[in-house]
C-alpha cells in the first residue's frame, strides 16, 4: 500500500476580499479534484482572504498509480486560470515506512 499527499499553496483572484468570496473559489476547486477519486480539503490559510492551501491524499496498491493520481491533480490545478500556484509539496509513503 502506498499513500501520497499533495499540498498546494494557492493565490486566489484579487476579488476574493471576504471569506464568502474566497469560498466561492475554493468549493469548485475541491469539487473538481474529487473526480480523481482522492480525498481533498482546504488545509491552510483558512482565515486569510485571497490565499488558500488545498490538500490532496491518495491511497493505492502501487507507487506508480499514486504518483499518477497526484500528477493529475497538480496538472488540473495548473490549468485553472483563476488561481496562481505558489508552491507544491508532495510526499509518497510506501510499505517500508509503515513498519
């Protein structure tokens, strides 16, 4: 079993000046990532306007599948014109890490 995580720090458009406006950007991003059968949540900058961190987690039987899932999610985020990706952190844990 392999577990992979992806944390993306995102800059939202300048019109996200309230938490309500921020949520109007974050909710569709999270919903669109769920089509990859991964767990997704807003994991950082919860009270900041114009900024968010989205966390993605995937579990699969082999390393390649987890890597492909995370690649797909990252590629999906880079294709969204309304956000700017500031940083991406990725980690994949394998069976040897669970012992």
